[in-house]
C-alpha cells in the first residue's frame, strides 16, 4: 500500500514528516520532493532498507546511491577525508543541487555505494527533504523515484505512475523547482571530475575549483555524423517509450531538418511528436513546448518526455540547444534519453 500525503513545500506539516521519518527509521521507503527531482528514500546505513530501493526501482546493483544529509556533521560521519576543494564546494553550494563523491567511512554499507570505496553526498535545499532527514536523525539514501531507465519524476504523480504499491509513502510537495538531477563531482581523483552535469554548472564549479575536468562520459557518443546512430541499449536512461531523436545545430537548420525528417517519415503513418524550444509549427501529431529559457527547459524536460508517452507517439524529434551553462545538463539528459540517436542539421 502506498500512502500519499500532500504538504506545503514551504511549510510542511510536522506530523506528516514525523510519520515519514518513522517509516524511514523502521526500514521502509518514502518518496519525497527535493529541489531537483523526487527521491526514493531509505535509511542509508541499513543494508536491508537500501536493498528495497534497488528492488523497487529495478536498479542494477552496481549503480551506487546518493546519500542525503541535513548537516555538515553528517558529511563528516559518512566521509573519511574531506579535501580542501570539497570544503570549498560545500561552503559555496551546500545546501543545493550538488553531489560530491568522497572516500567513505566504514559506517556506510557496501549496498549503498555498490561496493565502491567512495560515497556520494548531497544536502538538498528543500524544506521537506531536509526536515525529513532531521526528523529521522539518519542520512537518507535516495536515487530518483522512478523505475530504472524511465524519466526522473518531477511530480508526485510521476512517482505514483512508476512505484505505486512499492513505496510506503509519497510526500507530495508539488512540482520540483529545478527538474534535473544534481550535479555530481568526484573529489577522490586528481584533478576532480564532473561526472554528471546539473544546475550547478561546470562554469560555476570552475570558479571554485579551477582544476575540475568534464569526465568523457558526460559527452560520450556524440558523433555528429549525419546518420542516426544506434548504440547499445545499456546507455538508455530517462527514456520515453517512443524512439527519441535529438537534432542539433543552428536553430534554423534544426527546424528545417526536423521538417524534412517528418516529410520522409510520412508514408509510414507513424505518430510523430516534436519537443520544441521555439514556437515553430511542425506538421506533427503531437507538439510539446520545452520552454523558452534553459531554466524552463530543465524544469519541464522529464515531464514533457512522460507526456509523449501519454500521447502514444512512435517517434519524437527534439530540438537541441547549445551546451553552455545549464545547456550541458539538458543536452546530457536528452542525448541519454535518445540512446545517443543524434542528428546534426
Ligand atoms: P540517481 O540518484 O538515480 O540520480 O543516481 C545517482 C548518481 O550518482 C548515479 O549517476 C551514480 O553513478 C552517481 N554516484 C553515486 N555514488 C557514486 C560514487 N560513489 N561514485 C561515483 N558516482 C556515484
Ligand atoms: Mg536516476
């Protein structure tokens, strides 16, 4: 049974948070909003509770979880050595949409870190999340609250779609503010590496840690060759059910290319969707607006991908954007969602 409780995200009801905290302490699962996406939370220090997360999500056991904390003290409890760069990042960006990877203390079970000697730590900037952690008195392991491979949830309804009956409680705090998962930076390597781009952008990180590098996997498989590539399904993430193709290049060329692709597909009588960042009118079955600013695109991207599923389209063309600032995170998720099917206009 899944209980859903609505709360005011700015002033969440204490009695509901107490109930949720009790579930976490007892080894159960609670989905809760953060400023990035909804998390599927369990006691990070309890191997049996953490195993329930993997089971509910259908998550591969070799994919480690992020541990959410509500205080600096909890970071020192989980991590062994906090390098100077980590201190600087904590000082500048915590609480917020940044996860740092550090050497783990033995208190963190192997189940949580997928047997890695490191632990990923984040302090969410959301009252529901931080008060839930405080109320339970333990760090909470929480990956995105979706089935593995599906778009991350930015609304309680998305969590329910994927995990009804598999999570004890969903705290509904409305739509999340940022919409993309946190930035992940590994500080156990020299130089530090950006493993996943997010709302704390590479440019912002560089102002604090000058040596930080983008890990190749952030951009991997970007072959602007013209033809549609179909790499291994193991890269598929955040994926809608339809085939998604990302078209990149100058805005006008992108629009012309998508129009051409729609024309070429028309004899096949497929239901075609377009995710657009411009007001362009395409001759497609289903048009979705990705928003005008990068902030809007980031916030709405996963919701839009799920809406294409509801509209039962067969093929989605998405207009790509530039990779500066928040654009790097948006394009990273779009490319992964497409299984790296990218066409250069
Ligand atoms: P999710 O919580 O579903 O957004 O996924 C968590 C992300 O953090 C995944 O991309 C993990 O690979 C990454 N992550 C978690 N722990 C570690 C770690 N110890 N080292 C490197 N990456 C990690
Ligand atoms: Mg996830």
